[in-house]
C-alpha cells in the first residue's frame, strides 16, 4: 500500500479522534469520538461517544438555500462556509463535554462538513464537489488538528470521491465465509459489497444505488402540508398503493442503468426531481398516500435492481443502516425482493448506524495522519491510492515526522 510522510502526535499508537459529518439530508451534525489504533488490515477501534447536534433553524435554512442554484450565490456560500466552521467547532466541543473529555484529550478531528454540490466525473471532465464548513475555523476554535475536505484528493486522482464509507466497510466488516452487502439509505442510497475474507478473485463493489430518503421525505412533507418532514414509521406509504406506470417510468432513469463506479446526490434526486414526482402523481390523479407509496417503492426497487445488475454474486446477508432502516414499509419492500436473504441491523456488526459515518471520518483522519491512503482505486475509480483531506494544525501539531 502506498505510504506518504507521517506526522508526529502525542498519545502513543492509539489516537482519540472526533469524526464529523452533516449528511445529504442535513438533518443534524453527527459527531463520533473513537479510539483508533493499528494499521490495515489490523485496525483496532472503540467508539467512546456519539451524538447528533441539531442545527439552528436559520442555519439549516441557509444550507437548503445553498443546495439550489436559483437561491444560492457566491457571497452566500462564502459566508455559510465560515458560519458552518463555527457551528461545527461548537458541536465538536459540545460532544467532547458530553463524553466527559476535554479538547486536550482529542488528537485529531476528521470533518466531512456539508456537501452542497457534487458533479461526478464524465469521460471528458473530472469530478468536482463543494463541501462547506471551514476546517481552519474548526482548528482555531477547538485547538485540535483538523483534517477536512476529504473527498477532493480522490476526485483529483480521477475517482468519484464516493462512497468513502466503503473503505471502513472493507477494513472492518468482512466475514470469513459469507458475502455481505452493507446498504445505507440516507438521503441517497449507497452500498458496499464485501466478498468473504480470503476470496481474492472477487473485488469489493461500492456505488450509490440512487434515491434514498430524499424523494420520500419531500412527498411526505407535501402529503402532510409540512406537518411531517418524513414518513414516520412508513405509515403514509403503507396506507397507499404503488402506481405501476409511474414507478416503471421512474425506474427508467439513466443513472440507475449506469455501470459502477458511480455516485450521485441531490443534484439528480433532490427537491427538483422530487417535485416532478409529486406533480406527475397529481396529474395521474393519485392520492397523496399513493404518491408516497410509489416514491418508497422507487427507492426499494432501485436498490434491488442494483444488486441484480451490478453485484458479482447474490449477497448472503444484507446489513441496513441510515434513516431508511427505520421505515418498516421500505424494509418490507426490500425483503420481498430479497427472498430468503436476511436483512440485518447494522448494530449487529458492533457499530451503531448513527455513529458509523462519524467513525468513518475519524478513521480517514487517522489514516491521513499516518500518511496512508483513505480509499482503494477499486472502490472509487481513482487512478491510484491517495491520502485524503487538508490538514489545519492544532496545538498538538508536531510537524513532519
């Protein structure tokens, strides 16, 4: 594995690292503090504390304004980048206190920030993305060395910069005898296919499967006149009927038939797309519940099609994480398509789903600190392995090792 220069830090081989992300749905700020040690393929880790910190409503409104070209602007993005740096620093300090620690106990911060725009690579153009939440501000306010902008280097190396979670899956969650799919259903759906340990002729597979909760959430908001921000317990969808013609039309979307590696986001399956789904449902005379049911089936069927079309084998097990794991109607639709392949809770792997992405960015910061790549070319399509992120030194900075 490629190695780059390493850096010195106090605290021995085990580092205490805080990982932070605000996901596609911008539901809140997820912070995970973990002890991490070792090196591939023998990492050791222990989650110390995880918490989700809510956004101030005004800040969340600014984030959603930044998602849409018609409501965003260069001055608005610039100010939001600084604001989110302050907000994320405060969130990290709050979670440090909740864990019974002090900033001096933390060696590193890995901050993903908030992605507001993503463009995957094409045959004629490299990929690009913009994530807000100034890493320099986080380092300045906390005094802790902060590694941020974690997707950019992979994109520069010709990769998709996503899904980064696949590297954590590859390192920590392979089974001795069974093939696994680790399926996340957040705003966007993504999977990691893991062959059994010792099976060297089958590569891992990872990609964004397509829509996750974003379209369902939008339709649930419309169905309840804004009283619900998502379909609580899948009850709206359960009370409706899936409209086959609308569903088949949605499943014809070109992204779903594009071969991996691939990644997508709000730009394809965000509010603009969701509004079109809602409008088409109304034009067809569907009830609100029918539209939500069809949106839910769209997510389920897009995931099932991804397994059928792009995985080397049918998985022996599926582990489900993300907000979609708490939607019983969506889970029933997935199980119906998987037959006797069990769907298991991600918690049974030893990491609570809510803490996983924070742990991921803690792990990536840890790898960068040790001069190691944070992903594999087979996972993202990059030309070669690269370390991820930009380093803003804190009080413990020791320079080049």
